[in-house]
């Protein structure tokens, strides 16, 4: 659109030479906008620009690591180059969306790219949901695209998405509750009358829906889906993966622990172990390592089992270390027991910033209060410490009995 505007501005300026030499640029742009409203824009050209924006958003850029230990020096993703390409893509989308009277064909392509924008370039589930609803509102949206959009919206209420929405992005609880309800209703309908032996790939979805109900304390609803997966261990020829069966077993055990049925909980785990599935303890094969959890549960749920659970005197003393590991750490044997803290930030990190809100949520779980008159202060980028590294994700951290000073070289270094 900017190229089109520049082209017309040149024409207007040419026509006005000699007769209206005093024509202002502002007046020319006003005239241009009026002309463009009457121009039948080339839809194919705009579609090509949308395709260009999509290419930029999906592009991967690589740079040499210059590592002498790797043949050829090695390569790594060039985050700076990718960010520039993505910024240009978003700029193109903004320009196109500002054009009045766009056809449904263009709007449909534009809104789908906004979905990509707010999931890949900038993780913003609120805007993602907004544009997904716009796709649904277009009269010409095909039934297949509508089905996908409905599923996209439902997916925002899944267990992992809810966890992120609550703890990472601190979204309103009523919005999270609405999304969770939409997710549960959608997948209840989708999974009705499903035979997992025929549709084994849905087993992980069964576990996710069960996890959603389990998180709400609705044990019976969760149990229904978990048993459907767990019982596949005894179905001849079933292709439901051992990992999914293992996840179902450990969650069923947790439900029985809630009910006070320790023996039944232990039996679920023992049944899983007795199947002799391979790689259930390998996180590269099954990330949740259900075999490891089942083995521990079998030991811990014995009536005579009494482990030493207080050897570190948590949470009074943890011997915890900062992560990522500092380049030049200096540790002492002095510890501070926090009872209350207060926050200090800067314009980038005001006191109501999500970073501080997240810390507040976590501290409250340990009985640490947040108060303006607290004796201990967490200072985030209140001033740049002279020892702050200048490299990407660099940070300086100092903790005394009165304060914790964080000085980050960039956003990642400040919050990681």
C-alpha cells in the first residue's frame, strides 16, 4: 500500500507543477486517500503481499558460530535477523489491514496471518482469539476453516494453555475459566463414542481432557477418560502408546490418593510396571517419564515406607543457585529468611508488571508477604550496575540480607 501511495503522490505532484506549486504534502496525502477510496485495488497484488509477509514470518535465518570444535564452525539461529524480518511482516499486515473496503478473500488470508502473528511472532492469546473469531464471523468462510477456527479457540482452554495464561501471562481468571469450559465442552462432544483402538492417536487428547477435569477436582469425569486409555493395555493389537497408558495410570493413582485409597493407587502403578513397557523412564521418548513416577509411587505408598523428606530443611535453606549459571559466581554461607518483601523497578518494570505479579504469586505460597514497608527489597533494573555483562542475556545479581539487586543487559537477562 505504501508503494501505491508513493506512486500516486508523484502523479499528484506532477499534475500540480506550475498551477498549484504551493500544494502542501498534507493536502496531497488527503487528496490521495480520497482517490484511493475510489480505486479498485488489485486483489491479486495484495494477496502476493500477504504471501510475502507470511514468508517473512516463517523465515529461518542462520549465522556462523565460529566454534573451532565444530567442523565448519557450526551454525545457530540468527534471532536478530528473524526479528527484523518478522517486524517487516507485521508492518505489511498493518498496512493492508488499514485499507478500507477489503474483500472477504483478502480478510480471510489476513486474519489467518494474524493468527500466525499472535502465536509465532508475539504470543498474545487474546489477540489470537480475537482474529480467530473474525474468521468465524466472515460469511464466506468455508466449513472446513470454520471447524478449524472453532478447534483453535477450544484449544486455548487446554491444560498447558491454561497454565501459561494463569502463571505466565496473568490473564483474568474469568477469561481463563471461560476458555476452559469451551475446551471441555468441545472435546466432550468430539470424543463421544470414540473407540481408541481404532483412533489411537486421540489417546493423548483423552489424557489432556482428563487433566483439565482433574485440575478442577472433578475426579469422576477425569476417571472416565483415563480408564478408557489405561484399559487399552489389555486390548489385543491396540496401538495406544505406552507413554499415554503410563500417564493415565499415574493420574488414576493420584485420584485414588485423593480418595484415600492408597492400595488402589499403588495397584494402578504396579499394573503399569508389570506390563514391562520399554523407555517409560526415558524423557527423550516419553517426556513425562510415567515409569519413574509409578516406581516411586509403588515404594512410597507402602504403609511402612518412611523417607527422609526434610534433609534440606525446606524452605528455610535450599542451597539453590541462580539459573542460568553465572559466569563469575561468588557464594557465601550467609542466608536470609524472607518474611516480607517489596518491589522496586523502573519504567520498563513498574511495580504492577507481570514479572512482579508472578513473583508475588509464588512468594505467597511460601508465606512471604508483599508490603511497601518490608525490610527486604527486590530491585529490578533500578540502575545499571557497572558489573553488568554487555552480552545478550547478560545479568548481574547480588543478594544481601537487605536486598536483591538485578541488573539485566536486556529483557531476557533481566527476567530469565
